[in-house]
C-alpha cells in the first residue's frame, strides 16, 4: 500500500510526499518532460497535447491542453526553478494566474526517492477565490492520486 503523507510548507501551500522505488534521476526526467505530464497526472485534467521543450529548463514556457468541468482549455506555464545538480532536483512552474506547481526529489537510497509535489497558491492573483471554489480541495485529491499512481508504477 502506498503511503502519501502531508508535508507542512506553510500557509496556502498544499504539499504531499511519497517514497518511490526509483532513482531521483529517472523520476526527475519524467517531470522535466512536459510531454509526459499526462501520464503522471492523477487529477484527470491534464491531456497529452503539449507544446514546449523537452527537457524543460529555467525560464522555459510550455503549453498543456487541459479539461476541467467538461471544458477544454490550454494553459501556458513558465518554469520558475529548475535544479538538477547532484542530490538536489527541483522543478517548479508558474501558472498565468500566479500559483505554482513544485516537484522535489530527494534520493534516500540507490533505489528509492522521496517525491514531494506542492501546489503553492499564496502567489496566485486571487488565492481566496481558489479556496472559495474548492480548487484547493480538488488539488489535495489530485496531488495524492498523482503520487499514489507514481509510486504504484514502481512498486
């Protein structure tokens, strides 16, 4: 059974962590390739139609076709942090409305990695609106499903 845990990153940050039986390099490569985000997504909103570079890098822009509430749309995000040095592996991108998605990878052994996914919405243009519309609750469910799916793939 996969155990996703809550990580306290402060106010208006939703963060969850799971241990995955894979190397940080392998897992980071998946998230750094926006063309693979559809296979990672547990929320069901990310589709496979992606435009952008692979792998991503600092400042890179990528566009993802999404679907929510039955409505298709496209979002272009900008990578705000990209670190792939030794044991430090982080990728973060910002949505046009200001909130951020962040992935951190901490290798705990040659074959296991702690993966933390965060939704940082304190930087959003209207964080209270995300709370009022229960988008934050949906993101808790989506992040948990994403991390469970990722861990189960390598179980």
